[in-house]
C-alpha cells in the first residue's frame, strides 16, 4: 500500500485534532477511514434494498404518483 500524503494544512489540522482529542494522528486517520468504509457499505446496502423492491407495486392504480409526491415535497421544501 502507498504512503498517504497530506497537505501542510491537512497535517496541521490533523495534529491539532490529535492534541484536542488525546488520540494519535494514526488513530484519527484509522477512525476516519473506518467511518468512510462504513458509510459506503451502508449506502450500498440501502441501494440494494431499494433495487430489491423495484417493480414490487408495478401496475397498482390505487397508489399516489411518485412524481406527484415528489412535486409536493419540492413545493413544500422550496
């Protein structure tokens, strides 16, 4: 595996966080990487679940239009 290179600004920020947290820079990098991997796995799992349900309610006429719901959500948010 290649060595990780940091900008001077990143290195300075990492050292500052290490001092504030009492953790080593290596531990903070490890935590950050584990968090990134975990979020990526969670997002993939969520997408897989959505894909598994694709077409589940195809042909149903008693359900509201997804486009209509989205337009309503956008109108309320905007």
